[in-house]
């Protein structure tokens, strides 16, 4: 299982930075790696190779590889985060939400350990078969204590980090 944090890991700015604006978000196109604009005109962009990594996970899922995608986020505005997941395209006609599904979105306040406990219960995937991408070292340390393979993403999820995550969980590139 590949698990993403959202704010400052998948996109920027973070949802709390949009207070005074926020949803509804307008799509500035429906091409992969599109940009969203909040109601005050602030642009929200995917970071680094995020669109590629989600598209690659989706491609592998469609090819029958045993990959599942989840979200573990303490976003201050869960409804906005879900809207962004529905509006960011990662490949033609495919949004982030198409890949993760609502069921595997753990977006609420609280410990990331709680997010992971919920994901583990829903999927039955053991912690040592999960790769987690986050921009916050305290979350990395906390979740790493569960046995999850954690990857620090100060500039977003890069292709290199994503591939390291897949290798760590035994889902190398094919």
C-alpha cells in the first residue's frame, strides 16, 4: 500500500493557508497535473512528481499488480482536500480520487497512527507492506514506529522517493 499525506506533500499551499478563500475550487483545465484556483484566486498546484507517482500507481493497479493507494492527512479543511482529490487529474480522465477512493481517505485531526490503524483495518495490509510519504518528520517518526516504511518529502513526492517506496514494500518497477 502506498499512503500519501496531502498538504505540502502532494500539493501547495496547504488548506489552512486558504482560509478566507478555499472551496469551491475551479479547475484550470483537466489535463494531467492541472492547477486548481480557490474562490479567492489562489492557485493550488501539485508538487514535484506527485501526478506521475499517482498515475504510476494507477497504471500498476489497472495492470493487476497488488498496489493500493491510501491517504493519511490531518488537513485543516477535509472537505476542501477531498474536493482537490476529485479535481486534480493525474492522467487523462483520471483524478486522484479515482485512484484512492473515498474509503481509503483518512482525512481528519488526530495522530497519524490513528489514520494508519483505520487504513490497516479497512485493507488488512500489514504495516510493513505500507510506504508512507510525508513532509513532516514528526509524522515520519511516529508512523515509522509501527513498522511502516516512511519517506520524507520536503519538496513533494519525487519519482526517486516513490520508486524507493515501492521497492521497500516489494512492489518494484515492472
